[in-house]
């Protein structure tokens, strides 16, 4: 997530379309609930919004990143996804 926003801004300046980070991280450990929420809040503003990962032992991640992975965070994730669909025509 650290370099995601810089990458998105530079891609937009370069007229690249449909770019975005893999929300939750593609490889590595599963994010904490707080980090996952923040990542979703950032990801919904990108032209490509995708929550997925590589749940394999080679990537060190045995957990699949899905919107319902943290039940306590689900209402916030759901609200952010609804907001994305509301503003999608403007993006």
C-alpha cells in the first residue's frame, strides 16, 4: 500500500487507464482489520478496484483476501464499495 498512491498518480499523469493496486496485498501476510479498511478506502478511488491475493504457501499467505474476511469491518467495507458505485460514473 505504501507505494500504491504514487504509482496511481504517476500512471494517471502518463495517461495509463485502468490501474490499481491489489487491495489487501497480493502476497505476504494478511493485513490487519484496520489496514484492510484503510486499503479499501484508498482502493475505491482507483480506476481498477480489486480485492484478491495469492493464497499459497510460496507467497507465505494461507488466507484469501475477500471483502468479508473480517466480520467487524464488513459494514465499513460495504459502505465504501457502495460509495464507489455511486461515484463510478465520475471516475
